[in-house]
C-alpha cells in the first residue's frame, strides 16, 4: 500500500500536443502583456517594473523553448529535467518580483495579500524544484522502477 504513492510519483507523464500548444500560446500572450504594460499607464504599476522585464522575458522565453521542444522530443527524463529548470526559473522570477515589488497599492489589504500570494508561489515553486529533482534522481539516475 505504501508503494502506491511512490509508484504514482514515479509514473510517466502522458504527453498531449494540446497542452504544449496551449503553453506556447499562453506564454506568447504573457510576453506581449509584460512588454506592453508600461505603455498602458496603469496606476498601481511602478516604474521599477521596467527593471524586471528582461528577467520576465528570459523566463517566458525558456518556457516557450521548452514547450516547443516538448512538441518534438518526448522523453520522460527530458520533461522531468526541464521541469526542474523551469520551476527554478519561476522561483527566481517570483522572488525577484517579491524583492522589487513594483506595485503601489493604496489598499493595505491588497498590498499584503499580493505579498502573501508571492510568498506562497515561492514555496510552491521551491517544493516543485525539490520534487521534480527527487523524481529525476530516483527514476533516471538511480533507475528505480516499481512497476
């Protein structure tokens, strides 16, 4: 019974073209928004947001490249390894957003809610890096197969 969770954890991902195409489309939309938001004159976006745009572009570019690669090259080890990298980049992006915090919310509750949400996102991404790394080591380095 205790091996059921481990078998599920080490199980293979079922690849679907639609999720990779949706990822590409979503990242292209996000890329447009990130690079255009400073022109929209949104009251709560501070000028310090400009400092984060190159980092956002790099992380979004990595996600675009990974999704394009997943459409062509479908190996479990590659997908798991890329999830480690993408989660680590996501953590870097969210922690930079938390550090710079380029927002000027007037409502204190909104201010602290957004800060708290960023902290939660950092914890989730750190756990994702750990779990994908653990899966990679167990399944592809140590070659543990419970099926």
